[in-house]
C-alpha cells in the first residue's frame, strides 16, 4: 500500500505544478465578418468555419457558426484556461480556412469538411470577407 502512495503523491504534485500556468494573452483582435459561397456562387446554408493561424497558435481557436445566407462573424477563444474566454474578432495574420457543413439528416449522407485552397489574410482593421468553396471533385 505504501509503495503505491508515493508515486500517486508525486503524480499529483506534478499535475498541480502545471495548473499554475497563467492563461495565454490575447493579441489585438480585429472585427471579421463575411459570407461563404459554394463554387456556384450560392451562399452555404449552415455550418462552422474555422480559421487556423499560420503559424499555429495552440492556445487559441478562431471560428464562427455560419448562419443563413452564408454569413459569419469570427470570435477567438482562449483554449488553455478553464473559462474558455471568448472575444469578438481575430488577430491580424494569415489563416488556413476550413468550412464544415452542418450535420443534418443522417440519411442525406456525410459531407466532409472543406479547406479553402489559398490562405486568407486578416488585416489590422475591420474585415469583411467573401469566401468561395472550391468545386467538388
């Protein structure tokens, strides 16, 4: 019993030591709104859009639900704290963009996420983007 107690205490101390890390600080965020269109030029109906920073920022996730008419408004969430603080906008920089269609009726078939072929740049100002999905192969 005693031999199992010491390793358990050590593991607990190691975990507690890692818990004291302060949350990552948000960069300056800039408003980002936009519309996502199909390759035919029609707005997508619903889903989620994710902007992955290049280079990646592991402590943050920038995304939005896509509403009617293909519209979105980005927010950035801090992922390395228990609160998951979310703020409107995105840091300036280049992003890889992935659109995931809304999961609907399972009999309609699976629709895989679609990554835009070119990076998107968020500028240090108000941004209004028009994104077009590539044609299905």
